[in-house]
């Protein structure tokens, strides 16, 4: 049973986080519920330890609308997604249902009930030039995952022009035992196992906790449309892994430089992912910490 209004914080906001047992969703849930009345959902995760989470099959759109109407959130944040590139390629119907149709339905429902909708999108696309990409650049998907995420952006903007769509690439330590890029690096470092990092894949990642801080900031509540929530620093996957090793006081010699062009991956991937955060900085006046500072924050408290 959902007890709406049972928890109160200093904020008048009421959040509903869909996918609160995943990497980003769990971090957002943890941080936001310290400040505001916050509800979260889970589906298949058996590792969630928070008994407050609500079980929800978000593809059941009747159940989805019923839950939103019952909680009456001021903001709905969608962290539900099929993120495995390989799974999306082999299961195109499932990837469309999860990555595109759920955001579409959420856009419609939130608009009808007057709640702000925040869709977590991606940097996983190609563009004409390999320089940090602004929001309005031509975005070309190279696989099913990118296609479904970009189609979701189009549909969300059409059905709910007041929605906020965050294009981002985040890192963080999984609370529930997931396998994020940071978890992958930490596991390899702890076991002194060689780990491969692509020196020709560029991205502009942010710490997951910074996304939570931004969503608690009043400036995030007035911005709409596509927003690049990205570091102002571009780094390769190889250099990111060596940076993790540095801050864990571990030898960087176990980080093996490699190229995505001869990786043998079964599904094509874009190798330039960096986003231009000028709208975030200049239009909103929101500055992110340095990449090293964000990494230190995410590593805080990890043995």
C-alpha cells in the first residue's frame, strides 16, 4: 500500500522516480528523499534493499497512470531503460517498448496531470563533426539503442513541450551491485586484473550525484527541452580508467590502451560522445565541478 504524504522534507516538491533500483535511479532516490517527499519504483531487481520502493511494470500503462494519479507528484523522473546495446539490438521490440513507448506515455500522462517530466536521455549518437555537440546538432543513431532513445526525445518534445530531456553520460558506484563503468574499473583495480580502455572513444561524463544536485536546484525546474548535462572536459575511456586508478592509489600499468576500431564488438557504437554544456553554463548559469572533483565525490566512502 502506498502511503502518500507519509514523509516530508524541507521542500514542497513531491518526486516520483521510475527505475529507482537502477544505477542512476537509486542514487537520485537516495539523495532526493533527504530533501523532499520522494517515491520510487522497481520492477525486476531482486537486489533492492529499500522496502519503500513500489513494484511497477511501467509497460502496463493503466497501472502506470494509476500510480501517478495516486501519488500526484510535482516531478516525474524516468530512469527506466534498456541500456544494454547488445540486448537492444537482439530485442528491438523490447527496446522500443522500454526506451521509447514508456517515455511517450509518461509525457502524455504528466502533461495531463500537470507534473513536470524529466526524461534521462543519452549521448550515444553520431554527428557530423567530432567536437562537443550542442543540443540542436544533427544526431544520427548507429544502433537500435541510440535509435530508440533519440525517437523518445522527439516524441516527448511533441507530446509534452514542457518536459526536460537530459542528454548525459554519468558514472557512479552502483548501490545495488550493478556493473557501471566505475564499478567495472574498481573491480579490476581491486583484483589487480588488467582492464582495457579505449583511447579513441571520447566522452564528457558527469558524476551521478551531480545530476541529483541539479534536479534539486530551482534552476532545473524552469528549463525545458533538450539539455546537455555534461562535463566541460572531454576525456577518453582509457584516460578515465587511469584517473580512477590514480585516485584509488593503484598502479595505472594494469590499464591497457586499446582501440574500438579493432575491438570486435558485435554491435556498432559511436566513438565520439562528448556533449557541449554551453546551454547549461550560459543560459542557466549552472557550473559543474571539475571531472576529478566529481570522481572524488563518487569514490567517497568506497573502500
